[in-house]
């Protein structure tokens, strides 16, 4: 089939790879000049398990604070009616644990296996690391994580509750002075450079059944006949199927087709700093659940990621949030990274639905498929979502169940 994909982030690139692998002729459209230039640019880098990652799902180990210096979600420039409605639904999902947590975690595990298989098959070096510690400053934080830990254990995943001494043996660079009540050790967890993986995969797929049309904005999707209309062109480009992988741009294209998704952009930050002293830096990745901040080793750099704000894409960087990232790094790994020069500071949008899960599958419009709204789990879910969607398009049953991840829940 001739298939159009809208969006060349990590989800779009992996979807193109899987569809081309099935023999389809694929064109990927993106308004930017390269792959992984927006939400996939400088992510935290965390792969599975998903439930113990910052902002993975509402209510799992997260305390939503809207006011004060320790606010976990910042309402930048006030809040409009649309954001208020989304926030109310997000809080409701967290209070009832109504998100499809088990389905998402299965998808994340499946996706992790796909990342490793693709990297091995094509010899992709994407700065991968194995293992993770979830750092607990208090016993209250440990108690808040129990619902997520129970989901992991029910799925047969290793999640060991350990004391501070054991945590420091796994990550010797942890400051001996930092208050540490204990940790969750996730030996099967992994991390890697999302943008690097996307760029390498894009280079490998271009010409092998995939064409990338960069600097190309899609203004409209036509349902009869099916096609995409490029900005400035009078006629649509016809195709046999269209897959939306473009985050908030996906949500903007749906109303003309009679479809709506309650998406919003929750912006977060990352700081990538050169490695200063390897023995004082993380070996792999750690998560400070109380601060909702991750610290990940990516090759010769350390990436600190966190913060969440409801604000426009053009909003200025919030200095107190960045200071909180620096402070958290210095709390746990003082001297591990060089923070005085050569920093990459990034602010990007996580396109999130109120229950934290993506929409994956048929849209209800013939030929139009959805693979969007992955929120903080875009990198963790991308390869699994791509393979599952390719199977659905081929009318095959995916290898991983997708219960609760379809359009009908809205």
C-alpha cells in the first residue's frame, strides 16, 4: 500500500520503519527540517519499565501540586477553560487509577524488546544503558509507589526494594550525604538516546521503501478519496492509508473529520551536560520520584530531565524549574557533570491525553490510523506501538494486547 505518515518524531520514524519492513511504500511528512526535532529532541531517555518514570501515568507515585516552589505542575500564564477541563480529567484518572496501566506496561516491555532487536539487527549505537534506581527520600514516597510496584510484580517484572547501602553499591557515585530512605532497583530497565536512535533509523530507512518530506506542513486530511493536503498545494496527495503521529498537530487535523481528542501539551525541560568525573556520575539512570526528575548517563553526557507546565510553546524558560534540575543533580551526583559550559538546555512538549495513555489503532474514518498522544512515554512506547500498528494495518493480531488504548475510550 501507499501510506502517508504525518510526523517524523520517534513514533513516526519507527512506524515508517515497521511499515516499510512489511513492504509498504511510505512517505513521512514533517514541518521541521529533520527527524526528531520537537518532542523527541532531548527526552529523558528512559525506556521500560514505564510506570516508575516521571509523568508516566496520573496517580502512580505522583503528588500533583499546583502552587508554591515545589509545584509538580506549573500553570504558566494562567489557565484557560480547555486546560482546566483537561486537568480535572487528569486528576480524576489519577484518583481512580483508571488508566490502562497493565496494558501500557506490557506495551513498554514489548517496545523495549523491539528497540533492542532493531538496534542489534542494524548495529545502531544509541548510547544505551541497563538498570535503573528509583531513589526514595522518604518512606511516604515508598508507600506512594506501591500501586505501580504491584502492577509490575503482577506482570512478572523484577522490582526490588532495597536500602540505601545497597543503592550506593549499584550507583557508587551517589552522594553519601544525600538523604536516602531507600530505592527501587529495576535491573531490567534500560535507557538510551531517543533522538540518536531516530536519526540512525531514519538514515537506514530512507530510500528503503521510505521517503521523508521535510519542511512540509499538512493542512488537511481528506477522507474521500483518502489523502493528505500539503500547505500551498491545491490538490490532495492520494494514498491508501494515513497514520497520524504528530502530537498536537494530530489533534488539530482531526476536527475537520468529525473526530476530537482531549489532548494538551505539557511542557518539560532537560539539561544535557558533559561528563565531568565518571566515578561521580550515574552509571545508568536514576529517578527522584519526589521531584519527578530523572538523571541519565548518555555516552559522555549526563541528562537531567523534569518539570511540567501548561503553557504555550513560545513561553520563556522558567528559571526556577531549571534551578531545580541543577539542584537535584547536585544533591545526588555532585561533581558528576560539568554545569559551567557546553550545556544543552531544552524545553519540549509532551502531547498528553488525560489518562496518560496514547491512542493506538483505527480512527473510525476508513484508512485513517492513529499512533499519537504518548505523553511522557513516547520513547518508551514508540517501537512497540509502531509494530502493533503495522500489524493492525495488515489485519494481523498484534503480539501485544492493546486493551484500553483505542479511540473509543473518548
